[in-house]
C-alpha cells in the first residue's frame, strides 16, 4: 500500500476511500486489487468486517435468497451447507473473501464515517470521521448499504418501561428469554425469522402486527456432501446451477408486474395460510389485504406453525401505551411483559440525512436530495464528482439477489475509477440532464407498479410516497446498462488541465 499518513495529524492520503465492509465495500476492495489498484483504504465503523451479516445475529437469522446466488460470481463457495445460508456461514464467507483476496490490510477498523467534502481545485474528497481522523482520496465509494440504521418506533411511554428492550439488529444475547413474557413489534423479514426460534423458549409471546406480510414456504434444505464435492471438483457444474437459478429468480419478476400472475401467486399463498393456520380468527388476521409484491415477499416454513402455539398471540389492535411492566393495546387491554423486541426494520430513504456530504460549490447532499434521493443508475449524483454509491437509490430488489446488482455496480464504478487512479482524469461528474432523464424514466416505470399501486405502505417509498429504493425491472437490464461507464454521460476534467 502506498498511502501516506502522518500519524500525529491523523491524516491519511490514498487514491480511493471505500466506506463499509459488507458485500459492497468488500467486493469493491477486491475488484480494485484485482485491477492492480492497490492504493485504497476501506473504513469500517465496527471492530470487524461483514456489514449487515456481522450486525444481525438474531436467532434464526438467515438469507432468503439462495446461497448459490447470494455470493460473489468470482468466489462461488462450493461448501454452502444449505440452500439458504444462515448468518454465521455468510459472515464466515465474507471473512474468507477478505483473506483470500488479501484486502484485510486495507481496512481501518473502528473508524466511523461522518461526512466528506469535495475540493474541486485539488480534485479530492476529504472524509471526516467520528474520532477526528481525516482521509483524503481522489475518489470516494459508499458501500454503507441501506439496512444498517435500526428504526425504533415512537411508542408512547416506552421510556418508562423497566424491562429489557432491544432491536433485532442489536440482539442482546446476554438476556435469557427462557420463561419470559415478550412483546415483539413488527412482522417483517427479520421478525418472521426470529419469532419461531424464541416462541419455543418464552413463556408468552405477544406479536404486534401492523400489516401481515405475504409469505411463501421456504424451500430450504441441507446441500448434501456429494453435491458439495461435485461443486468443488467440477466448478462448471456449480456455475451452471447458479446460472439456472438466476433465471428462476429472475422469472419471479413476472409475478410483480403481471397482475394475473400475481393473483395466482396470492392464491397459492392463501392456500398455504389455510393449510398452516388452524384458527379461523388467526387466519383472517395474517391474511394480507394488499397486492402481493407491494412489500417484500417473505419465505418461511416455520412462522405460521409458530403462530399456532398456545403461548403466542397475534395482536392487531396496535400499541396505545407502554407502562413500566406492560404494553397496553388500542382496545385497552394490558399485556404484562418482561421484554420488548423491535423487529421494526431500518431507516432507508433517510439513511444519509445524518451525514454531511458536501460536493462542488459547497452543495450539500441533503439539499440535492431535498425532494428525495436519486442518482444516475443509483450510483452517481450530479455536483458530487468522483463519488459513487453502491446499492444507492432505486437499485434494491425484491425478486433476485442484490449481490448481482452490487457486482454490476462495482464493474461500472471500476470503469470510472481506472482513469481517475491512473491520473488521466481529475474529475468526473454526471450531467444533471442525464441523471434527470434516467430518474424520469424509472419513476415513470414505478408510478403504477405494485409497490405504489398495490395498496400497502412500505419502506420502499419515501415520505412523499415516491419509490426511492427499488429497481423497476429485470436485473439483466441493469447489468446491460452498467457494464461500462459511458463518459459522454459525465462532465470530465483531465488531470493535467489544471
Ligand atoms: P421491515 O421489513 O421493514 O419490517 C418492519 C416491521 O415492523 C413491519 O412489520 C412493520 O409494519 C413493523 N413496524 C415498523 N414500525 C412500526 C411501528 N411504529 N409500529 C408497529 N409496527 C411497526 O424490517 P426487517 O424485518 O428488519 O427487514 C428489513 C429488510 O431487511 C427486509 O425487507 C430485507 O430487505 C432485509 N432482510 C433480509 C433478510 C434476508 O433473508 N435476505 C432477512 C432479514 C431482513 P408495517 O409492515 O405495517 O410497516
């Protein structure tokens, strides 16, 4: 590594600064290294790498995208033990990638990114961090993802609660749930994974459901040793299996934009509810009344069976008040509890609000995003040269693996970073007209799509009801558009011109 650092001033100079060590940040670091660009630093706020797969350790935490697709294309782990890997295995996989591709030495741990300012004369970003250290680089890549700031609901009186309170992404493993009375708030992707696990332990579980999710059975099973050996010995077989799986997942998109197919999928899910849920009242409570796909479609084979348990009750009357030892619902009923667990998700469309990112001419990102966050291809924002977002606005998915999107973006960003790192270009800044026409195009595709018109409210939409998170189409279309940056989309400045 050739970065210069002055320890007493705690100022580090490098070519590329990457923020985050989840799939995005780590993947970017690996691909830079493979491209022969060694002068980069990765900032990680925690003491270890792994992003969301390091933070989320709640019981039952696992991926709901098959592992064959939820992994880097260049590192297709033949040893996945299950169809849908669990948190520990994915976290180990990321550790393995960091070791194998020798990017660990580039990571600065315990460094929390708080903001960045662009210096147009120098063509550099200066990154500020919580402990005062400063990082200066020619380019800045955000790999912070969308799901890392836990969202806590404002429940009246919660500050008076004397029991234990924690969020699914900050699970308190020291608190023994055995024999306790527990309130779980939320029934999203995280809650439906931990509820079956804790239901067996706790004395009583009150599950506060605001909106029932659409759930399909999860076809999870161990991958036999013989198949793992085959993948190891004949990698081509694994690559073929991954390719086939890609198209199967891609086909799920048909059910999202074709209402007739969506209705068939809803019918199948309702049939699953009828089979899995015995009590007619409970069945009615867990049956969604909005179009499938409007919120993320969840996979679980043990959630409904857990709800059938005598120590679990699904509460739909909402939380009216929290008292020191109980939760009172909208119908006035008081539920004594020892702990409250939030499965209430994350800050998504406002995830960058707390950061101070200042681009050209002192323009703040918050101002640029005053009417909602948007970027060209989800990666670049006009007025913020040499800044790249991985999994930025409108590049999230409901039907396929986000790792595929991340890899497409890394390729694209790399095609921009090469000329910057090689000293050919000092600055590249996406043209406002290009960004605007891209966003008009995708918002036109999103306006009548199921996420907005499906009759639900989800974190895909911002406070104005505009979808700022989902890529409205097949992922191969995104891949086609991001194979290489077209520099005509950008205002570029050559390095020697100043
Ligand atoms: P989520 O999907 O946003 O679910 C949050 C839940 O909390 C919803 O049921 C929501 O109800 C409820 N809620 C939020 N605020 C509430 C309030 N004030 N009062 C009552 N209920 C409230 O969050 P998540 O389950 O943590 O999952 C977030 C995302 O993480 C997922 O969509 C997915 O992308 C990702 N994830 C992925 C996996 C995976 O396997 N790949 C696993 C876990 C999570 P409403 O529906 O009514 O808003």
